[in-house]
């Protein structure tokens, strides 16, 4: 189960295998999520800190993945076992909670879901909240073999797969950049703002709507955002749409833009950027040297081979 509704979760709160994780996080105020948790949270929920528990490893970017050993320790510290059903929620429509969901999927822990609509939907449904801290239960979570479904900057630079930028359109186009060193996007990337996975009610769009949103991306797409967090929301939406082979670039724009030797693109010209990226990939294949730009556009619209 990828999503769980507040109405479904309330019926399962007494299940000892359920571990509810409050992952509220605010980039400009790292302590706000914890303060909100201390004020009111879903009964029995434990607080999981994105900045210190779901990030912090040796990789590049603002929120590099922790080592799998450290992540296993985090899970054990919060009482999660391989048999647990983990439910994550936030106050951002699932954009933060999806990071925990994706990390669990990546290590093979498939019993995980995001609370549809987050804490706001829980409160709007009139369901109970508490300020009482959950009793701390420790467990042992075996160290996984490693992260799966990830790529690095070199993979992105050399890919022929579709690259998806999950940030807001103005950051993608390079009109603003409030955080990172350079504005713009990875050349060839298309823009699918993660917040558009939600309807006006703050809950996720239907599987049909999401499938339409991510149609024609081809196989093994690469998804990034600012720091590898909200990209996971697109990965969750793609899972709902039946697309389960997409990969995360954890370093994302915060890593890519920090290296002045890496190219960037601005504006809203994915076709032109994509053509350049394809040409770079096929220049060394003699049988493809006679392809015209029109051939490439038609080819790309139907999904690039991998």
C-alpha cells in the first residue's frame, strides 16, 4: 500500500505492527517540525528528523542519503522491524514523508505508506491528536546490503533516459534560486513540479491522472529536485501510476549546481536541451550519424531507448 487515508489509518492505530512516523520538516526552520510534533501529532507517532536521520551520509548535495547502516539504526531506534508497516506523514502533502517511504522501498522494505493529505487531512477529518510522546520502543533492524534505485552525477551526465526536475517551474527555468549556488536545471531535463501530484483538496490525484502526467517518459527515468527529498514525491506518484523503474539522483540540483564545470540550462526549452543531450549520446554511433533534428524530436516524443 503506497497511500493510506486518515480513515484507514485510524482503524489500524492499535495494530502493534504499525509504526507511524511524523516527518514534518521546514527547510528554513529545521526545528519547526519538532515543535509542531511536540504541540500535536497523531497518537502513537514517533518523530523522525529529515535533516539528521534521513540524511547525513558521505554523498554530495544538501541532504545526501545516510549510510544504510545508519538508516538501519534509525529504524531500530524508532521500533521498526522488517515486519513493521510504516506510515509516514508530514504537513506538505507527502513531499517530505515520501523521502522515508522511498528509502524504505530502496532497501526492500515494502510495507510502507504515506498518509494521504498528511497531518492536515487527519485534523480536518476530526481525528484525535495528542501532545503525549510515544513510548520509545527499540528493535534491531538488520543492515541492508545497500541503496537501490539511485544514480550519481556521472550517470546523469551520460544518460539517454528522461531526466525529471521536480522543483517549481520558476526554479527550473532559472528565474529564481533562493538556496543553491546557480539557477537553472540540468540540460535536457523536463519539469514535473511535485506539488502538482495533488488535487485541490491536498490529496493525491487518481492513478489515471498521474499516469497521464508521467506519460511518454520511457523506462528508467531519473528524478531529481533540490536535494533529493521532494523528488521522492514524484517517485511515489509514479509508483501510483504504475511506473516502478524510475531512479533517484540523491545529490540533485544542490550537488549538480555546486560544480562550475557541470553545464546548466535555463528557460523552458526541454526539447532543445533534449536534442543536444541525445546528439551527444549518439555522435559515436556511425549508423545514427545521419539522423535529422526532426527525427530526434519524433524519436524522443515516443520515449528514448535505453
